């Protein structure tokens, strides 16, 4: 699941595959602005067949936090 999660991040934010995505945070890079945030949420929901609630969307502030949210939603890493 780690590879799948990382790929969703790279694809949704149009990142260079060589970038170290594990440490990025919301609004820390140009690609992860408010529009990128909603694109990323949508892509993650689709890829993992989950639904983020409002609190999850607000709390989704980093790559690592996203993994915590997915774990809470039943995704195993």
C-alpha cells in the first residue's frame, strides 16, 4: 500500500517521481495548494475506496497524516 499511496501523491500533485514525498506538507510546495489538496483527497478516496469526512480533509496536512487517516479508515499499510 505504501507504493500505491506514494503514486497517488505523485500523480495527483504532478510531482517528480524523484522527489521525497514522505516529508511534504500542505502548502509547503506550490503543487499542494487548496486546489491540489482537493484533487489529492479525491484521488486518495478513489484509489483506496474510502471517504474522508470534513475533519479528515481539514486534518490532512501532510503525507504522514494522510497515512494515519487512511489507517483510521481501515487501510492497512
